[in-house]
């Protein structure tokens, strides 16, 4: 193994900025408050002081309108208490300021594909839609409760139709809504909740800043072996900054966390991911002429088990097609650190590609126009599954040259034979603590 000069590595680490958690909001009404702050005319919404409580209708009736009533009535400097089981067949769009939401019960979206296909809120990027567009400033959403999206019906239909967009995106004719989208928001804390059985991504952070998730449990496992829980990312982050995700457990069928275009100053730590596709930067560079940036990302103390990938970066190849939706975007990936990352039975413990969802011919003829630099792997350890042939435990394949890619403390064990590390177009292989086997770029 080669010894790597520490000065550049320490300088790189010093430039990583850990996210300071959003403060959210905890409602503390004055002890001498004598009258109700809000006036409810809805029998399902009761008000005591500045606390609003929603009583479920029961019997499978739609609680969505009553939830919206409470969010509108008590949308500022209030506590919204949700202790029951709420059936929802109405799209939720809420705007809150200085509010604490306490979900002690459950929100269950009705699996009415016809309704949600027409009504879920369209978010443009990869044709994502959502059941709930949660806009807020200084908001805390917690309480130990559950959001369930009853995704089995979507998984069953999707397995037959494969009605999807490029790179695992949704389609405009078969909406697979996200259970919770925090959008156009700042200073929001989401904690101590479970989100289960999502048709698509579980959480979407959209055009927001200072967002914190902690102690979240995510689980989507299909009961039908021929219809897996596809594209069920734990989190997708888009056009957002200063987002932290910590102390959470994810069991799903796609990325544990995915940093989509224009995600900066991200911290993900103390995570347990099972069955996933990795902690992923990307995919990026999908749309010709679009500029995608992911920078200043710190990922630490991750346990990745029974997964397709571990520490992953995925960038499309280039393209000469000005209408391309499968490569040709520009921008950069810069200052990414994966540290204390343990792999257990993972196909690709380390995986970096600049030819994601692109053909080998495309990437050779049109190298990626989105640059990758300053990526640091520190103490990435564990075992590969053996699914990738020839003892391969790491792949670093760039179609255009990648700069300042470093690795220290790497200890990866193949299922059989000797560990192999595949590299293509890495500018300085001496900054890696493993021997590269140089290969031509291939489809990622």
C-alpha cells in the first residue's frame, strides 16, 4: 500500500463544513394564557389555548380536509396535535410558520392510484410528485408516529408496466408520489417518525435550507417477490443546502440517501442502511445544458448491509444531443468525504462512475462534461458480496479525468480471491492506498 501525504487530505477535511442542525420550533404557550388563540368551527378540530387537536373521522373516511383545516387555522405559533389514525385521500399542501406538529398516531394515504395520478403535486425533477408538500419556516415535525403510503399496489403495477422515466425517475402517466416533501422551507426539524411502504422516494428535500432529520425509521419491503419495492430512496435532496440526516435506520430497495443536483453542505452520519443502493452523489448530468453541482458533502459512520453499492458517485456521460435527457449536463462534484464507512455483503463497496445509465460507446465518444474532484475515502472497510466478478471491491471509472481522488485506511475483502480495484482516468493514482487495475471506461 502507498502512504499518502497527509497535508492535502487534512486541508480537504478542514474545508468540509458539518451542518449545524436546524432549530425547528417547540411550542411553549404562556402559563397564564386564558383564552383560545384560534376559533375552530370544525367539530373534528378542537382548540385549547394555542394547541389544535384533530380527531379522526374513523371508518376509513377521508381525514385530509380536516387536517388541512387544522394546518390553515393553526399555521403560526401553535402546536398541532395528531394523536389518532388518519386516513388521507386528499392531497396535502401546507404552509407553516413557528409550528410544532406532534404526530403520535399515523397518517395513512389511501392507495387510490387514479386519484393520486391526477392530483399529486408535480415537482418536475425526474417527474416526481408528492402526497404532501410541506412548506414551513421554524417548524418541528415529530412525535413517534408513522406515515404509511401503502405502496404495495404501486409496486405490483410497476413490476408489470415498468412505466418509468430515465434513471429510475417517475413518469408523467404513472405517478408514484413521495409521502413527505419538505419544500421551499427553512429551519425545519423532522425527528422520531417512521415512514413506510412508499411507492417511490420516501423523503424529498426541495429548494430548502437548514433542514434536519434525525431518528427516522424507513422501511419498504414488498410482500410480492416478483414486484420489488423499486426506486424507494430514503431521501432525495434537490436544490438545497445545509441538510443533515442522522441516527436513522433504512430498509429499502434503492438509494439510502441521494444528493441530487445542486445539493451543497450536506451531512449524513450514524446511519444503518439495509438492502439499498448506497449513499449516492447523483445521479447528475442527466439533462443536456443543465448545470448540476454537488459540493461539500460529509458522510460518516455508515453501516451498509446487503446492498448494491456502498459509497457511490454517479454521473452521466456526455452527449451531442441538445435535447438529451440521458447525459450532456455540466457542473461539478467537489469536496466529498466518505469516512468510517462499513460495508457488509455489498456488491460495490466503493463505486464512482462518469458513465451512469449511458452506453460505453457514448462515454468514449462524449466524455462527461461534469467534473469530479476532491473525493476522499477514509476508513472504508468491510466485505463485498462477490456478485461483481474477479474479486472487484472498488470501481473508480471516469470518462473525463477526475482529480484529487484519495483513499486512506481502505480494508475491503472480496468474497473469493484477491481484492481488485478498477480505475479509469484517475489523474493521480498515487493518492490511493490500493493498487489500481487500469481499465477502459464502461457503462455504469
